């Protein structure tokens, strides 16, 4: 039977904890003492500094050779059973999901034993319970928190793929490579995805840190797979004089001179509203505007690669931006020479990248002016200059 003194001890342990929670909630929700930015800073301080110090204080007192094995086994079995049942529910039932699995597993098996659990158990059962809770915290830090980190990264990876490859497009991904300098996929650090598609339609996805200062910077390479089914897999603005563009994988070629309406309107009509991705590579300001205005409202992304003249001005109607189109730029393809150039060389050596297709002319050094003429007229892509005797 619970006596009055025992109830008093429990209330004495609970009151300070819940009073602090009440004051913290009220200071933000009702009294507006702290702003959202200040709360974010406090949370970061607690997670990065306060909780690790508190955990170290308790864990350092634990003797691993004197842990209660029966207690540890019972706790581990209970967590495994809960995790298995929640996993089955998340897989077999539509009402479940990874988000619910993470939330319910955390709430059901990983209570805040350091802050709330130890004071309450000491009040109810005595001092010896502190040692048991410390043993649980040791295993939580080693095993269960690591499992949760894995689940969070799995969730972030799913969201990333779902965002970049909606619908059935994700089914074509056969390989995902994450660079070593990517700490997490949770979106806190700017990331970019690069995709390559082989001749069989299989997609290789690479996730890397972006060198852009803009959050959510995601720049796809010109070989990207279109997430949505479309008549045009990509829209790349070529010069009308580009020699034989279809050998570069172009399935449709639109010559603006053959139409009495803007080329962006022609492309939008061909693709039922616009393309998903467009890549401009000419440096022509008019081509840049066309590349942006031919993408689809809501999710279309235009990437500018060419370098315009210093006096050019990009002009478009503000509604194109309000309709949630995205305009991005890239400098040298955002390539990191130390890590990326060896990969390009390897692809060329393995015949995966056919650079010879880009060579349209080979001229001696004495005819270098003719090479400049080809470039200015748009008749050459890459010209090889031989240094003959």
C-alpha cells in the first residue's frame, strides 16, 4: 500500500520537473519571452552540450563488469519485440509507416531516463534504481540511439528520392553513392544530386555536398533522368547550327526559326505544360530566358551553364517565379577537380563517356582563326588544334 510519505516523495520529485516544463512552454507559447530562433539556439545547446555532459556524468559512474545481466536482457528483449511488432505494422498496414515506427518506438522504449526517469525511480524505489537506469542509458547510447540514427537517415533518403524522382522514376535507380563528406541526408547541409543514365535506362545516383551557399541546392547533371513521364526527357538549348545533335541523345530538335511563336511556348505545347528540367549551355541571354520559361509550373527547374555578356540582363515575368519554377546556375558544373576529374577520366577509359562525339573539327595551328570562326558561328562544338611543325 502506498503511504502518504511515499506519495509526497514522488510528488517532490515530479513537481520541479513538470514545473520547469510548464514554465518553458508558457514562456514561448503565451508570454512570448523567447523567439523561435532563440528556442532553436537553446535546443542546440542542450543537444550538443548539456545532454552529452549529463550523460557522461552518469555513464562514467557505471561499471560494465557489474551490470545486471538479467535486467539488461529483459530490457533488450522488450525493445526488440516492440521494434519487430512496429516494423510489421509499418510494412503490412497502410496506416503504418516509417515516421510512425520511429515515433512510437522512441516513445514506447526510449524514455528520457536521465532527466525524468532517475528522479522518479529514486523517489519510488530508492537509490539503487539509479544504477539500473544508468545501465539502460549506456545501451541506449551504444545500440538504440544508433538504430534511431539509421532510421532517420533511411527516412531522409526516402524523402530525397521521393522529391527528386516522383512516381515510378525511382524504380530505375540501380546504385546510390554518397560522398564521404556528406554528414547526413536530413537537409541541414545543402546537398546536390547527380544522376547518370546508361543506354538501358538504369540510373546511378550520386549525393554530394553542394558548394552553393543556397540551402536545398540541388543541381542535376545534363544526363539527368526526368522524374515525370514526358515527351522530352530533357530540354537543352542548342545552336541551330549544332552539327547532328541527335548523336548526343537528343530525341527532339526544335528550331525557333521554323515557328511563328516563341520557342518556349512550342516546347510547353509539346510536353503538356513544360519540361521538368532544362539546361542552357550557350551563354545567350535569350536562350537562358527560353530555358527558364519552357519548364513546367510547380516543379520545373532551369539550370544555366553558359556565361552571358556582362551587359546582358535576364528579364522574365515575375509570375514565372510565383508559379514555383526554379532557376539555378552552376559554375563549371560545380565540379570538384580533385574528386570529380578522376571519375570523368575513368568513364572515358571505360568507354562510358564518348568525348570524341564532341570533336567537330581538327585544324592546324596556322588555321586557328578558322577555329574561332566555327565557334562564333555555332558550327563547332570542340575543335582540336594540332601543333604541327
